[in-house]
C-alpha cells in the first residue's frame, strides 16, 4: 500500500506484549494451559501473533498468509538500541487482516 522494497526479506521487530506462537489456531480453536501457555487444538504448524500484554489472546490467524503489517521505526519511550532503526509492530492494531485493505487505503488517503 505504501512504501516499496526490492528486498526478498525484511527483518522486523515484534515488540513487547506481542509474541509469535507456533501451533496456535483461530481464536475459537485454542485453550490456555497455566503451565504451558497457549495450546493448539488444531494445525500444529500455524504461526500466529498473540497479545500477551495482559489479554493472552491471538490477534491473527496464520501470519504466513497475507496480512497488512503497519510497520513503524519509531515509538517514543519503547525503542531499544537493537531495534532503533528496524521496522516493527508495537500494538495489536498494527497487524490487520487483508480484508481491511480498502478501509485502510481510505483512511491513509485522508491524511
């Protein structure tokens, strides 16, 4: 939508209370085990992002599928030296379903 790169790989940072979880499924197909954390009830190869900053819920389905990543390099008060110039996501809303593309394009065009 915005920005372009010829790179095949883009190293990003997933900050603080957002964690990649391998083996999680859609929010209706998981359970929380107090000793192990999220336990998948389906496909063990799914890679999702969970909001572990208090809610402990998945915010995406499989991130290997198309999503809209609202990447930024600056978030005052949260930047660490190793991630200072690396784009990343900071909040659950920074990762959107591809179905939101047209809605986000309209919002961006109004700025």
